[in-house]
C-alpha cells in the first residue's frame, strides 16, 4: 500500500517536471518545480506517518485554499461540489428549495424565502434555523451544509428547524428556480420608469431590454436604473447592458494583465435600444464589479447621472480554469479600466498592513481622468457618484449593526411579536420603534469598537510596557467614557438610516421582495432624488456638462 501511495504521488510530480522543463513560459520554472517537489514529499510523509488516519482530499483542499488566501479574495479553488454551485450562480437557474440561505457552522438560516417557491410553499419563514436535513445533523456536517438542500426537481427533502425556540419539521418538494436578473420594473410616475438589476448573469441584458421596452410602452420618457446591492457577475453582460444606452462600437472596458492574451478591449457590438432617454443610475457600497463597469462607463461617456454612495471598488477580473477530476479554480487574471482609463480597484491585496489586511488606496493618491465631455473623475476607490447622498452611505455604526445581523434578527422578532400591517401602501415604522430597537441592541449585547478605541488600547499596552500606565489611567478612562457617549449618540444620529433599513427588512417579511420594490418606488429616498433630477432637464444636464 505504501509503495502504491508513493507511486501515485511521484507520477504527477514527474509529469509536472516534464511540463515545466518543456515550457519556456516561466523563467522561474526551477523554483516552481523545487517547491512542488518539497510539498509532494511533505504530503507523502504526512499521510504515511501521521499518528492518526488522515483524509488526503481534505488536507489538499485546505492546503490549496490556504495558499490562495495570501492573494486576493476572488482567486479561489473549487472542488467538485463548489463547481456546481458556481454554475448555478452564473446560469441564473437551479434546482432547490427556492430560498436565500445563510450557512453557519451548526445551522442553515433562512434569510429570504422566494414567493411561491418550494420553501415558501412548505411554510418556511425568514429567521427559521434548519438544524437537520433528512437524517443529517447540520452541526456534524463537515462540508457546505447548503448542498444538502440541493437536488433534482420533484424530489423531496425533510428538514427540522427551530422557530422562536420551538423545533418543527416540514417536507420541501424541490423544484426548478428561475433567478431573475431583473426582479422588478415599474413606473414611478407617468414619465419615469424604474428597473432593478440584481445581478449580472446570462439573462441580464435580455431581461433589461424587455423591461425597458415594456416601460416605454407604458409611457416612460426617463429611466432610473438601480444597481444598489448588485455584486456583479459576467463581464460580457455588463458590456451588453451598457450597449442598451450607447451606440455600437463604443469602448466600454479594457482589461490589462501581465499575460498578453488577457489584454482585451470590449466594445459595444449591437445596435442600442435608446441613446437619448435621460438616465439616472443608483449605486451604493455594495455595487461591485460588473455594476461598476456599467456605472463607470455610463459616467465616463456622460450618458447617465450616477447618484448614491461610492461603489465597492472591485476592479479585478477573474477567469475560471478547469483542473483535473472535475475541479476548477477562479483566478484573478487582470484589472479592468473604464473608458476614461481609470481603474477603480479600492483595496491593495499585495501590500498589506502589519495585521495582514489589505490596504485601501488613499484619496491623496487618486488619479484624475476626464470623461468624454471633459468632466473630472477619479480612480482608486470605486465609482464616485456625480451626486453623493449621505443617506446611501452606511455609517460605521450602521455597518457594525448589519454585520452582527441585528437588523435581520429584529425583523424576525418584529414579525412574530407585532400585528401585521393591513396593507403595504402607507406603511411606516413609528418613532417608538427606534427606541425598541435600541433596547434590542442592548439586550443582544451589541458592542462596537471604533478605530480610535483600538488605537487607545494599543497606546495603553505600550504605556504598561513602559511602566507609565498608572500616570495616565484616569485620562484613559475619561477618553473611553467620552467614546462611549459618542457611540450612544452615533446611534441616535443615524436614526433615519437605521429606521429605513428596519422598514425594508420588515416589509420584506410580510410582502416578500416583490413588495419591497413596490415600497421603494413609493418611498425610497434615492429613487425620489433620481426623479427630482430627471424632472428638471437643465438640472439633469448640469450634472453631465
């Protein structure tokens, strides 16, 4: 058995050595071959001699993924199960339970059941915690427990879940789920249409064109395109969406790489649908990648007024590479550049700080570029809107609340402890609900550490080493007390933003995502601001000149 294992490991090594010795692609092939030989020898000795039984597949999976962590978060290895999940994300359809599910170590949390799909039909609600799938206890499942819910259409899966402290069971009959890239479009008023782009998959441009044509038939003379929260997706679809609004043969994005064959220019290749309709694009801090290509290109070409908050800043391009045994990797191959020449990558993963975290490009290091009409735009930190709205930019304390899942958890508590609203129209949370939420934060031990606190803690640690901490203890305590008062005030200062997020979450609980978009059209601040800009032609044009 030992000889067989040695033989299995050494054969791939010989193959790799032959490959590198016959390839002039890498000047440093000797160093690569050397490191592969070292790793192969280590892997063999570990599996043969370790005191307990090892799983070679799990060890290699961990080794590969740990190695890639030193690069950027978008360069990833996919085992066979991961490959199927990736296909689902790009194709826009999959077979499963029809719900957005958060995978935790010991449970699967239903974040959002899709209306009239399998999970919804089975009675699952947002906040339900699945602890068992068929006979598999989620806490004991080593791989991605979300895969347990996948399966062929028509098959059934039994789930055990906890809701408000009570353990219940239900059977879900799986079905095909069509994930729409454009989940909503409607008229805001008699002349302004509204289209939501949720992601960039293979259907995005075709669904956007269909939505635009439908709205124009309903009288739309102006348009709001909502890219908020859109994490991106297919590069080609970003070009195709831009092509809807700009002429054929227009440069949209350029990719630059150290490998010449990956240096590409992407031009619009089709006849546009409408190059004249006044256009507002909404973005926020979660608009990334393909969303930034569209918003950045339309801004550079002076084709749209971009409003909201600075986008995420993902200017890196990935490409899938097939590996052996049905595995793949997604590797960052290049950076993308908008028509003006700017790269909007915000984080530098190759020059990390002392804590190993990627550093953010500083504003003083941004470079200026010119749009088609000569307006100044900048690189280095995502797409900066033509009109920045404080309401769109999440404050640090709001981000901390979201990261602790407390908006979501409060939505669950509200759903089970309040009277359901009689109708979506006119829904608004009362002022008293904000005080209830503050009590909820306290009950859930919400704690938010500012960067200033971290700096003070480090300073105190140094002071203790230098044996001067006793001399500054009182001043330090006063500073911490002042910071605590600031944090309490910061929650109140962000009342409007927090109430808005709570309202969105609660509306979604009762009226699903479809109801949330209807609610947006009636009351969302950013949409109303877009309508205000579009209403006045000279104001609209003023942003573009």
